C-alpha cells in the first residue's frame, strides 16, 4: 500500500498541501497518525514535518482556514499547533539532533527529511505520507516500518544503543508501545535497553510517570511491568514494587510471589474498570508486604498490618512520582487501607454491623473497593476461588440492602457536636467526643436507627451516664432554604 491519499483526503490536509506549495516547502504527515492508519486506530494528533519553517507553514494554513483558529507558537522549539475541531495538528521543521551524554535535551538544527526520520524512536513511527502536489498520498518507509507493523515488532531505525542512550525515555516508550499494541521488542533492541537501563536516571519523574500511567491504562498492564522488570528498569524507577519479587521458603513452606500476584490483580482490575486511580490502588495494595513479612512455625507466613503500613507508604510514592497529592492520592490510600475488609467479610458470617462499618469507612468508594477485592482473589485452587466469589455476591447483596435501609454512604451524624454542647450547655470537651463516638457506634451496630429522633434520645441517655444535665431540649425541623435538618430550641 504505497498510495494513502484516501486517508488524507480531508479539507485540512488539502489546505496544508496548498500552503506548503505556496511557500515552496516539501511537507509530510509523519509518525503516529500514519502508524495508526495501518493499525486501524483513531488518532487525533497529527504531526506535520516540513522542509522549512513549521511556524510559517502553520501561519499560512491558519490564514487559509475560513473559520478563525487559534494558533499556538513555540518559537524556542520552532513548532506551532492548530486545533481543528477535536484534532490537534503540530507543525515543525525537519530537524537533526545531537546529544550531550548528561541530558536528553538535544542540540537541534535544521535538517532534511532523512535527518528527521533518522531521529525517530522506532521504525513504526518513522513512516510518513507526502503532502506535496507531485506525490500527494505517497508512503515513505525508509526503515521497513510497514513490515515491522505486520510482524508486530518494536525496533529502532538506527543503532539501538545510540537511540536509547541519546534519549533514555525511548526505553520506556518501547515498553509502553509493546504493552499497548501487544508487540514484541526486537531482541537486539531489548538487550540494548538492558545495557542502557541506568541512563533512565537522567529522565524527569514527570516523564517517567506519564509513561507508567499509559502502561497502567493499557488492556493488560502486566505486560509492561514484566518488561520493566526484565529490562532492569523497574528496580531503578520503582524499587518498592521491585521489592515485592521473590519467594522465601522455611521448613519447606513458601508464600506466593507478591510481585506476580500484584500484576494478576492489576490485570483483573483492568478488565473491569478504566479508572486510573483504581489501577494504582491495585498496583499498591500489597506494597508493604516485604516490610511486614513474618514466619511462624505453626502459622506459617504472614503479612499482618500490611494494609495499614501500605496506606502510610502511598503519600511518599505519589510524591516521588509527582502524582497529585489531593483526593486522588487519598482515594488510593483509602482503598489500600481497606482492601482486606471485604475479603474478611467473605470468609465469615456477614453481619449487618460489619457491613455498616464497611459502608461508613468506604463511603462512595465502596463499589471500587469491591472491584479491587474481587480482583485480589487469585488462588489457583478453583474450589477456593469459587467459594470466595460466591461469598462476595452475598456481601454485595448485603451492602445493597443495608445502604437502602440505613443510607450510610458518606455518613454525616444526625446529631453533631454543636447540638450536644447546646443540649447540655457545655463547651468543647472530651465528653462531646465520647458522646459522638457512642452515637456513631450505636448506629453502626444497629442499636439505633440513622435518624435524628433516635440519635438525639440516645445522646441524652449517654450524657446522663456521664453525669451531664439536659439544659436545653432541641427538636428538629426542615429548613426549606438549606433543605437540611436544623436544631431548634423548645
């Protein structure tokens, strides 16, 4: 397939061709957009390379567009960007690059199309299509990238050691593409990654995290993490995850390899959710097992408290990878902390009290927690696995029943501290906290219902036990403006 004009038959490509001709430039579509034509994948990012000024070409294209479009210019890099509907077009002049060993930022100068293709990371990204009048739609494939696409191979156009040493981020990109596309990294290229793994240290954490997130969001993320491990990159960029590897044996008794178990859980979650942060929770759910591993001759291997220690490790890991230190981090931390709770429920008789407490602690994240816990069942014993899955169905049904009856997701106490202080005419003190905790436990244990009347009566009784006197009786009415309960003195 050498004529690809049918794939670049849209108005915008014709305008680029016209603008390029008027400027006397030679211009090409290059990289991922061309690759994705053959992979039959939709691509909304289009890279345009011209033998001339990318900025001048973008200005000319913008002038030819009937509808006014915002053009962003990046003079320092010689690039420009135009957004047309949902498609982003990036224009750049053909370049050749040279690298300093201490940095991945190259020295750039104007070059030919051949120079520009030579600097591409992989042969499958070095395909280009002519946008010139005399050869419009013609495919250029100097490194046999089309055959590599057919063979599902990731290979560098030039010497792999030079390619990866010059820009070590390409090692992560190779693994990311292999994961996303389910391609194989050419043996010689993979060996070059192994030899150059230490060069990854010059790459910023932001760029590493960007690639890790793309691996996490692939259909089978375990492919990428296995390659990261095999290449030697994992121990450098993610030592906490690498430390999960291995099996210790004492008295002929071993435990499962927690690294491969984690990857299995991650793949299980990926089959059921596209939530990046739930996938991070799967990746980190057992992260503290190496620190909590213990052996007892009678009980065997244990990892007591790994969920608590793991939750404490989450903020530092997020900070190290420059991930958001906001509600997303707290969400992952919560799921790591709670990931054993539904499993424990599934092992025992499911009581209303235990389910209420799980709902109280998980809040709106209960459904994601159940996805994670279900994914965490990776036993090779089919009978045991089926038993857990069946018990989880009972837990889910119980969760639904309790939530419909008691409304405990993101629970707010029907009687708050201000009401307690007003009723007993006391200031902020330890007794207020004791009464609030007693009300919460009474609701979660099913002693009283989750409403103002029963909670208020219980509050008065608890206050009397503590030697307090009811000074002001409160009732409840509905404030129409706030649509919420407001205490009213009688």
